[in-house]
C-alpha cells in the first residue's frame, strides 16, 4: 500500500515516544508493514514546533492542530497532548477520515469517551489508545499461560500502581489538580493502565466497590499568591468481581514516596500463580503446583526471542526491552490494522471499557463506597 503520512500533536514525554516509534517501527518490525513518512508536527509556539520537527525528523511544522488534522498529506494522527484536548482533537481527526493513535485516558469524562468511541465506529478508520504495557512480551506470555490453563482457573487478581510525582505537599499546583483540565487524578494517570492489564488477564469486570482519597487538599500556586484546591484523587482502591467469577483488588497512588513506576500484579489460579513487576519488566515469576513438594517454588522467566516480539528488537535473551520499545510495538500493531483494513486492540471502543471502570471507581467513592455494576 502507499506510504502513510504521520501527523504528531505534542512533543512532550509521550510525543517523543511516538516520534521514536514511528522512526523505528519498520526497521524493527519488518518491511511487510506500510512505509511511513513523518509529515507534520504540531506544538506551540510555532518556533518550538519547528525546532522539535527538526529534532524528531518531521518534514514540516505547525502551531495549529486543526490544520494538521485537515492536511491531505496526513493519514495517521498521533495525539499526545494533555488530557483535556484528546476529545476534540480525536473527534476532528476521525471526522476527517484519519487513523488515530491517542494516548490514555481517552477524555475528561465518560460522556466524552463515549463520543470518541462512537466517532471511531462511524469513521471506520483504525484507532488505538496508548495502553503500551499490555504490549510487553512478558505480559503477553503471562496471558498465554493463563489462556492455556497452566495456572488453572483464575480465582483472584491483585494489582497496584504507585508513583510519587504528587507526594510532596509543597509541590506547586498545576493543571493536573483540576477536573476541567485533567479529569480524574491517579485513576486517569495510572489506574487505567492497571485496569487494562487485569482485564486482559482475568476478563471483564462485572462490579466493584471503591473509595478514593485526596491527600493534599490544597497546593501552593506557582506565583506564590496563595493556594488552590486539588479537585481529583491522589489514591484509589477498589474491590472487584469479574464476570468469570474471580475476585480481585486494585489500588493506585500518585503520592507514594519512593515509588517510581511500581506497576505490579499477581494472578492466582487453582494450580499456581503468576507475578509481575513493571520495574523488572523483562521478568515473570511463576509458581506451579507440580512435582514433589520439596522441589516446588517460584521460578523466574526472563523474556527473550521465544517471547514475541522480543526477537525483533534483539536476538538474545537477557538484553532487555524498555518503555519506548513498547510504543514501537504499538505503532506496528496500528500499521498492521491499517494494512489489513482491521481494528487493533485496544481501539477506542475497546478502551471505552477501561474508562467505564475508572469512572465507576470514582462514582462508587462519591456514593459512599456503593457497589457499581458495569
């Protein structure tokens, strides 16, 4: 098929990972993918956009995202902006007939996310929401073991994701603390990643009971003129019931001192269990109730070429994949879907399911830890 023109909106942390992924994807994943052309980059002000276009290797730059979305040489739009811009940009891109790769969370509200999913269905183009952790070869192998019944019937799942970027009470107030700019707090930043993982491992969540907490209720304004309220949650905890009959719990905090990316989970089955820690993202810990009791114990599975698509990056085990590599796998999956006229997981309609869970957690907390059925 003809090469695809890429338009990138945003040049921060996630913007850079998208740019790196688009530059690397065919070199890493193979020539059977469509060729891509880094066509247009958008940021503000215009001078920054021009500088970053040069750094990232894009042919052109603009400070007008609407111009990018309307540009006939742009076929795929990467959206890596703050949360409050996702909805408008994605819907506009879909109406223009573009394929869309949007970072999570989808939107500020569940209603906006529903509109995005409906726009994706109406457009019929390929969409993907950036849940990169479920592309990890270690995660994919854990899912394979579970699907094959190696740990028996899944009965309980526990997960937690903690960081400390909001732990300091003297940290200045930012847009992340305001509902109209950020939407949910730790649930939108971190918890949705955990939801994407446990749903993939144990199936749909049927109902939940949850509570949330704002630890630092106000923060100093950057100009020193006073303090402003924090409107969204610092921590959230939920008890889960899965449609399969399994139970579980998840917890997330953005105010956990010392935690950098502690995205961990355990899946307990009737014949064993699997453990994972994102800070050791190339390993799985597996316990199987097999053989003599005196010889049973956890064993470490170190990912390598036998765990696709690890071998596309490096031909030897123990040489480690990283965060940015998962974005390259995402880009490859999106290009495959475009090539095949298909959808990839999670599309916007798929990711709407994760949004329903995190908003149900927030709703349960607002209703005094009420049980919410999804």
